[in-house]
């Protein structure tokens, strides 16, 4: 698992927080810890995580209320959320899912099950942060090995270009503006010029050009960039 995948924990029991961190950190996840909804909201305002694990019963605002708040905000409405709780009744599970949680794990939980749920949710909602290799046409991007290949031939590129290619390969055919790429690849609290994206796109194309694959990264005039096998003029 790439170590740029951040998981925000929202849990008021220190022992459970420790268990979650000890389960996730050795797999390469960057873990941030909070103990109530207010602290979680502050952490999200500071930097958007890639996934949240939220306890249902929190002091003050509940985990269900926090999930609803995430879903009502345009910035966080797509944030993957796993609800963690001792409530095992079907009605409780439905309430958690209706509030916006993507998955539901009951306490006590197996660390192996937790990891499996996290990986499955990332594959489904944020494939650029999953650890499996991503294949699109002649491209293979392997986050676990930090390798990219064209028709099996290795590509040489910098860390930022790799992250950019990984994101685009996980979302082929979709057009992303410079601002969206800055948010998704550099982080939504990174204050740099949008034209910086153009520089790294150019470097990425140069890396792909070694294997005559630069045409995969396309400019969509007035909109941004996309990864596509369609023939266009860049």
C-alpha cells in the first residue's frame, strides 16, 4: 500500500484507536487520530483524508451525525467512510448506511477483516489508493512496487509524475481540470499555481514518449487533461 494514503480515525476509546493504528500503519497507511466529531471536522478542514473510520458512539455529535455532515458538504461528499460500532442490529446497520457510511464493521472486529474492508472500499471508491496494480490498455501502474510499465517495459519518472499517472490510470477517459488534479494528486490544501500541473504533465508525457505512449495523456481544450486511447490532437 502506498504510504500517501491517509486514513482519519474518529474513535473515543484509546485502546481501539491503538488497535486501529497498529493494524493500518504497518500496511503503509498514514493514520491520523481524533476522538470526537469536532476534532474530526477540524482535521478534515486542515487536510482531506482518503478514507475515514468513524465510531458510531462519540462524545457530543455522534458518528452518524458526522457522516451526514460529510455527505452534505461538496468537498467531502465522496469521502469513503467506514462506520465502526458495537451496534449489531440490522436496523442500526441500515441507519448507519442511510447516513452515508459506505461500510459497517461491528465490534469486536478482526484486524484482517478491517484491512480487507478498507482495501475493498478503496478499490471501489478510490482505486488510485488501492494496492493492486491498475491496468489500462498498454499501461500497468503498480502502487505496491511503485512501478509503471508500457507493454511490460518500465517507465522512468519522478514521484509526482507517478502519482499523477496512477490517478489518471485509475480514472481513464474522465477529464480533470488543473484544480481537480491539484486537489487529488497534490492535496486539496496545497497552495501552488495551477500551471504547475502543466509542467508535470509535460514531464509525464516525456516519460511515456520513451515507449511511444505519450498520446495517452491528452489535453482537452478549455477543460483539462484525461487518460484515453482515443485519437485526438493535443
